[in-house]
C-alpha cells in the first residue's frame, strides 16, 4: 500500500535528520560556510536593504556569516519568533545578538520585549524584506521544502513578493520532496555550489 503524502513527509524527515546527524562536523561547517559565501556574493543579497533570516538549529545550515555581514552593513534584519499557540511566527527586527534569547525550541530568537509583525499583519509597512532565507529539513531542486511540520513558512510565503531562497548542503538535497496543496515552492535555492533557480 502506498504511503500518504503526510506519511512520506514523516519518513523523509526522519531519514534526512539521520543523515544530518551523521555528517562530519568539520565538513558540514565548511559546506555551510561555502553556501553562505554564495549568498554573500549574490547581487540580490548585496543590494538588499532588508533581509529576513533565521538563527540555525544545530542540524541546520548556520547563518552566522550572513547575520554578521548584514549587521555590519546596517541592513535591517528580521528574525522569526514562534507563536506556539497559533502555529504562526512573528518577524522581529534585530540589530545585534543581544536582541535574542532562548525560545521554546531552545534556539535563539528575538526576545519577547521586541515588537514583531506576524500574519495576517504582513501588510505592516515595516515588514518588507528584499529577500527571505529559509531553513528546512529537506529540499529538492524544484524549490520544494520540507520543514519540521508546523507550517510556519507555508503560511508566510503566499504573502511575500520578494525572492525566497532555500539554503542547504548539496549532498543533502533530496530527489523529490512530497508536496500537498498547501505547500509553497521557493523561487531559488543555494548550496555550496552557488545560488540556483529551481528546475522545472
């Protein structure tokens, strides 16, 4: 009997998280650094005045070089802060590491005292990123993404007009990510090989 899309996602999520944990830490850091460098060299990144990023969990591609570059150039940086009770997340302007604290998933996120903007209030004029960089568990070359199952980014993506870019290590790209009607493709993806448009 064939698996449902939800069952396929759970299976792929478990397999990819196992692969990530099994990576050589030094090699994983090198590949993450190369993927970030590809973004740093990208003209859209270099010209952006406002970027939406994330602070990585241990298994995810780190964004420390991107954050440091944006803050050094005084680019406006928005970082996500989850809302557990609604399955939504705020995007909060942050200008330094000191603006963050450990959140409910034990990851750094904007502390509760900072004002954020969340769906369905994304029409707020202050939240208008020039590019959104997304994390995830699995990606494919068509621009599909598999997250942790909360649907946070799937709710967000239809409301944005800016480029949306997945960041992943090349060897962890999947052949195909199972999708459902509510899933949203991204406009670009980046690995240590560079920034690329999705395959059709």
